C-alpha cells in the first residue's frame, strides 16, 4: 500500500506554528495529547506499509526471494554414475539461480528400500523448498509423501508409466525433471550388427523398480523383432547382483544392463563375471573404461544432470512444475572399451565405434 503524502500530512494548528509562543503556565489538555499520539502512530504505520510494499517491488524486480534455496537431494544408491549426474545437476542449478545461494542436503539410501522410505519421510518433514531425487523407487517414495513442494526427478525412465506425470510435456502435478529412457530397440539395432552377433541377451533388473519393469518389457519385445531372446535375472537388492550375474553364465551370449540404479551400484561385480567368462557386457549407462565392460550405449548422464538443474531453476524462479516439461536426452553417446573389444575378439559396428570417445 502506497500512501499519498498530501493526505498523510497535516497543517499545524496556529498555536504550534514556528514563531508562535504559548502563554506562561499553559498546559496541553490530556485529550489533545492522546489525539496527537494516535496521529503519530497512524503516520508511522502508513510509512511502514509504504516502505514494505516498495521493498517487495524492489525484491521482485531484482529476481525475487533473496533467501537461500534449500534443496533436499535423495540418491537411491552409491554409484559413480549417479554421483557424476547429481554433481552436474547441482552445478547447473547453482549457476542458474546465482546470485541466490543454494543449500543442499544430500542423502544416500545405499540401495536399501527401508532407507529410501525413511529418508523420504525425513525430507517430507523438512523445511526444504524443493527436492531432487535420482532413482525411480526414490522418486516414487518422495512423490507419495510430498504433494505440495516441487519434486525434481533426475534421469527418471518413465514418469508417465509410473503415474507421476500426465505427460512429459505437461506433467500436471508437482513432479518434473528429466528422463533417461532409451528405446531398447535402438540398442539392439547396433548390437545385432556386432560380429559375432549374439542371439541370447542376458539382463539383470529389480522388479520393484517400475522403470526397470517397463524397460525389460520393451527389451523383450525388441529382441523378438531381431530374432533374439532375453534371459532375465532379478534381484531384490544390490547384494543379489553378483549371484544374478553368475546365474546368466552359460545361458547367454552377451549381457545388456538397463537403467537400474541398484544394478549400477554393483556394476563391478557384473563386470567381473563378464570378464571371467568372456561375455560382452553392454551398458545403457556407466563407465565403459571399467575392466570387463565392452561398451556404454546410452546418453551422456552428466548432460542430463545439467539439463535437470536448468529445469529446477525454472521451478525455483516460480514456474509451476506441472507446466514445466521433462528434459529428454538429445542423442546417444556411445563409448567403447577398446581393450575389452580386443580381448573378446568382437568387431563393433560404426553405430557404436563412430561416436566413441
């Protein structure tokens, strides 16, 4: 509220004008003193009101809230891939909202379902402004508990299939962010051109992960179109990954790991089994330079993290998350482990080697 100064000011009474003198012994009546005090209080209140509105206008013009942006970050499991993606997201958000400060509270669930639920509840009770979550089970847990504040999903596979968004372009709720879904048909198009070409593809997944279920179903469908079959081994936690990988030996010609954070948290175990049994190991995401890995065929995850930070910045600036589209991978970024390819005697097609770094 802005006060008109002419309305707020008063012309002084004749006896109070400069130069006027009061007669000796004159005393101002108590009623007049009370009225004067009331007028002073009113003027102070009006002045404060005007200043508050002016300050609010100034703050809005300068970019809004100057208080730190508090962000709770929930990471589903320990993995260098996830760590790199989250680091890129954080750097991108800090840059996008500068000079506003950002305070991150990063918690890792270590791939444990109980810990995922506990951390989600802790975050829901916090005073954070928004939440960033990587790993579909963790995103779902957070979204079930928090319906008001924004939940930014980092590299989620299928938020629509998980019923967290109406569509990728118009999510409609409080969940937005980025996706990492790569159609398995594109991957098998390239793998089918390797020499020797595999006929039996082994994969490991956690069936409690909605994204993994969707991806494996798509993989099986695509494999049929390529004259291949899929041998699936399931796990309940990262502790089961090693035995699941060993169970695929002798039943598969190659391994293809989909976008499952629990699997990637135990990737060294899978790579060790692949190396020891001369099985080509392909990843949708991860470090292709790791011993035992043949190639990583998916998108560049730090780039996905960077784009997620940009989405989060839009929401922090006041955009309704329900209207902010999910960021998508723009291209695949295949990477080949030349040492593994040589050891296995595998010849890879140009679709894979042509874009390797």
